[in-house]
C-alpha cells in the first residue's frame, strides 16, 4: 500500500519538479568578465551587469576591471596561465598577439544562436576575423579625424581647413594673426605617424603595412615624402616643434596648457576618444569636426578605420553559451546600450545605434564623425601590426630623430625603408 | 664668520628643500582644487577650495569605498614586512656566522637574483601559484618573503653584520647561549637600525607595488590602494585628477607617519657599513 502511494506520488511529482526546475532556471553559472576603462565606464558596465543578472537569474557575472595601465600585462599572464575571464575586452591589435590562428578566442560564428552577428557590418566583422574565425565583436568602430578648436579659428578669422593646402596655409596665418605661440594643429608622435601614413595611403590606396611580405607598401620616394610631410608641418608653423611641446612637460595632450587655453587649436584624434579633448578646454571654447583633407588623386582617405575596442570570449570558457548571451546583451540590448550611451563612441551594432537614435541620443560630434566616415572613400584596412608596440616605436623613433634635427628628411626616409621592414620581419610571426 | 654664513646656508637649504617638496605640496593643494583648475594653475593654493576630491574619491567609481582598498594594502604589507624581516635576518646571520660548505656560491646566487629582472619570473611564478591554487588571494604577494627572496635585504644585513665584531657573541656562547639565543639576545639589538631599515624599505615598496597585485589579484574587492588609484585612469576618458590626488594624499599618510616614527633608526641603518667602525 505504502509502495503504491509512493509510486503515485513519484509519478505525479516528477513532471511537477521538472516544470519547477524550468521555472526557477538552470543550474547557477558564474561568469567572469574583464575590462579596462575610467570611472564612467566602470559605473555603466557594472549597472549593465546587474541588469543582465536580473534578466537571467541563474547567471552571476563578476566584473574584474582595471585602468588602462597594465591591462595588457595582466591579460597576457592570464591567457598564458589559462586563467583568463570568460568574457574580456580586448584591444583590436591584441588579436594578433593572442590569436594569430584564430583559435585564441571562441569562434563567434559557431554561437550565432546566442549572439546576433547580423547587427554588425561585414566590414567591422572582418576586422575581428582571424583566419576565418570571428574572434571578437567591435564595441564601436573608430577612425582618426581632424578636430579643431573652433573658437581659436574664429579668433584668427579663418574657416576650418577643408584640404591639405588649407591646412598647410593655416600655419603662417596663425603666426601672423595670433602670434608665434599659436598653432592650428598639435600632434604627438603617434598622431604624426598616422597623419603621414594617411598622406601616403591616399595616393597608394594600399595598407601601409604589407603583412604577408613583412614589408611596407611604399617606395623609397613615398617614404621620403612621409618624412617630408612631417618636416613641412613643422616648417610651415602648422604644428609646434617637438622642443616646444616638450617644454610643457610629459603630460597628455588634452592636459597641456596650450591645448586647454586654445593656443594649440587642433588634434588628429580617434572619434572614440575626442571627448576627453573637448572636456578639458577652458570655458567658452568649442571643438568642431573639420572636413577630411583629401589629395586630388586620393583613392582612399587613409582613415585607420578600426574597432575602438572589442569583446572576445575565452576559447577555454566552461560556459560559451552564457558568455555569448552576455556578449549579445552588452552590445545589442536596450538596457546595456542606454547605460553606455556614447561613452565609447557610436556603437558598432546597428540595433544599438537604432535604440540611441530613437531616443535622440545620437547627436553632436559622434554623429558628425559617423556621417563623415560614411561619406569618405574608406576601403583600405590597415594591418593590426601597424599598432604593434615595436612597429609603433620604430616609426616614432625615426620621426623623433627628425624632429630634434638629429637626422634630415632624406636620412629619415631611408631609415623608414630599412628599420621598419626589419622590425616587421621580427614582429610578424607566421 | 661662520655666524654670518649660517643664515645664507639655511636659506639655500630651505630653498632647495622647497623645490624638492614642491610636487608633494602641489599634490596636497591639487587635492583641494576642482578638476578644471588643476591643469590651469601651477600655484599651490586652490582658488576655489573644495572637498569634492576627497568625498568622491573616497566613494570611488567602483562598488567599494577607498577604505576597502586601504585595508587590503595593509593585509599585504603587514605580513610581508614581518616575514621579510624574520627571514632576511636569519639568512644573513647564517651567511656571516656559519661556515657552511658552498656558502660563497650560494651567496653569489642570492646576489644574482637581485640582478634578475622581475618580469622574467612573471609567467613561471604565475603558473606555479596557479598550481598552488593561490591566485586571487594575497598569498603570492607575501609568502615568498618568508624565504628571504629579497636578496637586497639579505645583502644589506650581511654587510652590516660583517662590521659587527664577533667577540660579544663569543662571550655569550661561553655563557651558554645557543646560536639562536645569540642571535636574539646579542646580535639583534646591535643590528636593530639595519633591521628597521629593511622593514621600512619593504613597507614603502610594498605600499607602492603595482605589478604584483595587478597580476595575482583579479577580484576588485581584493585590490590594494596602489591598484585602486589607477582604476579610473583610461586613455579615452578624461580623468578626475583631483580625486586621484586626494586619495594619493591619504594613501601616502601611513608611509609618511611610519617614516617619521622610525627616522632616527632609518638614517643610521641606511648608512651602515659605509664607514667601518
């Protein structure tokens, strides 16, 4: 009798418990997610993670965040030690450090039922695809554009330069109308390298770095011109000399006094980072986006169009499904999109842009930048090795020698042609 | 003659001292400035003094207040200083007072570790601590100190001990002390200034250590102050320097306090062995 009761109880209870389990949710999962950022980003992402947990009660996400300094070192040890978080923020050029064969991170192409890859342009996805595997998703796409201090230009009674010629002509005008201490543009060495690169790429229509052959897509004459452009910028008073810049101390561009008070009136800046430059200007001054200068024969704008940062899933994660769900939430869900807003530039996800547009949140410099990029010839995809630490230092060192008068333009051009390919030979491993 | 020169000398010294201290004083002044004022004025005194840097900085942009991070710092510093002092004294005593075969080679090896760049050991040590299951705890940060791994301190103590005449220790042995008692009752009081220098150096270096916690501690709730101070510095966002300066000021207080308390011994210890007495 008692056995009959218990069997009946059992048969009745089984479906009930299954249903209950489904209602309560699956087994609890704990995810780890890492990122770098400033206070604003930490706050926004932490709030987003709490919302994700509310949506999926069985998943808990632990945020492991730091500032920018040291993040790569930390991630490198974690990846080498196989203790990396499930979901991590990865800089675009780190993909070649950790996943040359595309196996360093999860192939998101296999998780399409969890992540909506359709929200991203093929172009954007291509920048995150290693050896045919989608290793990461871009948070936002960015490019270097010309931003000027509109207030200073107004004081000089000049319009923002619309071409290379007008940019070069603005230098002497600034000196004549405002004084020796005023410059239409300020470049730190990496900015200067990027600008000279744009000059070369506009004519060649090829990425500067030929990753396959580990050399530069530039002739000796091109590289001579590369050095000459920098020299001309300084000679025609477009940018301050390296000596003058150094006299203000080794501080970030946006924290330099001449930038704050408007004497250095321009920057060649990432669209995702221009906010910091606008923030520090003293009261009453405005940053404005200028038309992008193109050479008459330009085949491409030479924009350095790339992801500002990406999110990738650990190749060894025990929870690929949940991680992918979180990734999708961060990039495509209204809660996450509205919490982050334009803090990291205009999102790369079409859905996210739609959500922000609907609320009238896409405006100002971010909108203008996106429209400008869309209107420019933009086909060249630079190799991530362009931003490899050693390659970057190689370029910077040569321009620095030139800037301090240790070598002349001809020598700088020659060294670019010899030193950089030598560095590429060592850095690009196949 | 010297009476007339003394004021001039003091004037020069005070002037030079002021120049050296200026960055520190500026940090203090900056902590009370609004963020926008920091880049625009080089002056010490804030034009619009505010406590915002302290209140917002203390709250931090994270889930935890700065108190958590300061407490974490001490949870690392205190065991590390104690372990370093005990292990370094024992090892230095061994090297100077006992004739063990191969001790010269071992000492050379110890000095070699001082010259070894720390970054070389980073990944192997990380893997080792991972196997121990010590990641995301404070153990990797202080347990190695229990084995006199800071060769520099052992070297410093060895130099000091070499200048101490062994006669007193011999007398203590005659009176029936074993070698450990000799160390505690006779040697330690003599080398106390050097021991305090070791403790102070380790205290300051550990307070400021960034890379160790960065690598081994992954949970934000375990971050020490050195890591927390850089949490808000990003490349794409403008930084609230007044908060960072305010919290740096607070994080500096323990070091300054300890230094002043131990100053007398510290100066004696740091110059020890320079003139053999």
